[in-house]
C-alpha cells in the first residue's frame, strides 16, 4: 500500500503566521510553550496588535492556540505589543508585556491564556522606553523582571533588573546592570554552573557574563551570526531577541529572522552548546535546526554522540564494520540528546568489547548526576574487537530525555562500545498503516511510503531529484508527528518507526 508523504525541515519552527521575540518555556503539563510577538501579514512598522501562544510536545511541531491577549485588553494603552514573557507562580500564569514605554502584566489559569486583569507594572524613572521584559528566577527562587530601558533622549539603552514581589505584580526596587559590549534590546538572562549570562539582540545576538547577578558583566562576544550565503550575502535580517532555555539537559537557542525589511519575521530554534571554559559556541542558523526526538528502540551507533568526554572514535571490525568508541577510562562518557522513550523502556542492550577486565555502563538521564536508569556490566571479552551483546533492565525512562552513558571501572582503558539500543516495556507494532498526507499550512517534498505488515516500520522511497532531509519527521493529515528517523537502508530508501 502506498501513501502520500510530506518531508519538512525544522526551521522556521512556526510557519502559519509571522512571529518574533521568542520566549520558550516548559510547564507542568509536559508541553513546551512559545510566547512571542506577532508580526502582521502586511506589516510595515512592527504594528503588532496581539499575542498568540504556541505549544509543542517535541519542539518541532507547534500548535497555534489562538489569540491569548490583544492590545485593547490593556488598560493603559492601545499601542503595539512587543516582546513578551510568561511565568508560572501562585497557581496562575503571569504574562509580562511591553506597550509603548510601559511594562504591563496580565494573568491566566491556563498557559495558553486568555490573559486578563491587565495592569501597569513598571516604567523606568525618566526613561523614554522600557520594553522587552523577561523573568529570571535565581537559585533562591527569587523572581526578577529584566527589561531594556532607554535612559536618556539620546537613545542609550541599558539593562535594568527589577526585584519582583511575592505577588509577581509589584516591584520592590530596580538596578541598572553594568555591562561591556554594545547592549541594545531583547535582554535574556540565564544561569549555568554558577555563571550569569546576560544576552541581547540587535544585529548579531551577543552576551556578557558575571559571577554576580548584579554584575559587572564582561562582554564575551557573539552567540549567533546573521544568516549569510557562501558569498557573504545576507539571507535573513538580524536576530533581535534571544530566547534561551534548558530542557532535559539540553540547551536551546531561539530567535527570529525576517525578510530584508525585518518587518515579517519567523522564529527559528537551534541547539546551544558551551566550550569547556563556559563560553558559548557560536551558532550559525540553518534550515535544519532542532530535529524531532529520536527513538532509542533502534540501534544507536555509539560514535553518533552529541557531546563526549574521554572517548575516542575508532575503526570497528564488528558486523557491518563502521566505527565504535574506545580508549575509554574511568569516568569517560558520551551524550545522546533528545531520545523519545514514549511510554517507557524496560531494558538496555550494548554491543561491547574489552581486552582488559571490562567495566560498567551507567545509563543516566539528562545529566551525569541525573536519574540512574540502570547499569550494564561488561567483563573482559579477550580483545578490543571481540564483541559481545550485554543486556540489563532499566527503569524510570519514559518521555523525552538526553541519555548519558558513563563508563566506570578500574584503571586503564575499560571497554569499547559499538552500538546500543533500548527495548520498550510494551510492543508498539502497527496493525494498520497510518494515514499520511499534507497538513494544511505545510509545504514540502512528496515521496512514497509503504508499511511492513505486522511491524512498526515504514519504508520510504524518495524519487530523485527530490532532496530528502533524513532528519525530518513525517506528519499525518492533522499535523501530528507520526514517525522518527531511523537509518538509511539504501540510496533513497529510509526506514522510519512510528513514535511511541
């Protein structure tokens, strides 16, 4: 049986309307939410009159939950609504928004709104503008409002940090943060490993750091380059507002690009990585962006890690050859991001070898000190290319997580790892094929897919000269993601497994 198939790149992540100034969050319902400004289809001067809230289960497919707040809902102005943010506390959601030169706040019992009971919250004394609010919560659970304020008629912008009262709708005091670098707009503050990162937009997204919340902050350079072609020509206009968050141990960076006039923008999302010294690895945006969660129930080649420490890829003589990871001493680890365990995994398999006494593979979720889902003991096999498959039971692995495989043992090199896979707690084979189609509002190349009877595999055959991006997910006619990438079986033929 043959079905119509749609294949998509991940960026921009929202295509149904023009959006910018992203503020990503994950709330207690397990969904991701994007709060953002809304460019109008015929906009010529950022005349943004409402907010839409978008939600997702995988950071790839986003659902528009409709209008959550309009400029006419605000009691003190009907001007444009610029970059917002949202915070959950006291049993409700607080929407912080800038309108003209004032910061307002409205509330809702739903993360998608509608937001009501709007009131004026803040305006910098004697300022020309206060805008682009974001909420930062420090380790002591104290919440702060961060805004960009124009401190004089000459147009010099400064980051201003305001301590919020317990009611989240009052300010106790404010402080101008001292930072080097060309600070402008769209401030975003986060903390990692004891360091505060103050980021902002305007041209290339830039940042500064401090070991103290109140600074001073020292410039560290650029986070994200403008998107240019091989000849240096600008493809999309400057990113103006970063939104940075850590979900399941993985950091993400969101911003927006637009047409050359930058009035009709679209949000993109990329993975964010750090260097060993804590500085941010510079991002160059592309069309791939964040991929749909992978399935750990297919073989994962060990060398396809996202990050690692104390491991070394090497040629492998096991079945199908390829590569393994070796030279692993005590404490060496490899990280595999964004793995979707669905309803849960019950066991773990590893293809391993050791010319010494072996070691133990610890399976952690989301960080090296995260949930220990299981341990898999590997004894000596008689050689670094003498392979055996080891199995252990695991628990606590459901939903989407980053997998940290940490090798522990005695001194010297402990083991080599070729591949690993998990086994679900319940079977998820398909008795009937999924209905594939082209959801409204999406475009993409078409190909054909056939279901292997009695299995959860879908074989996709892509005709040339269509360019197929094997990282892209598939969608049914409602826009729901159906499958995740497995591996290429032959030229132009790919096998997918239905998401759990």
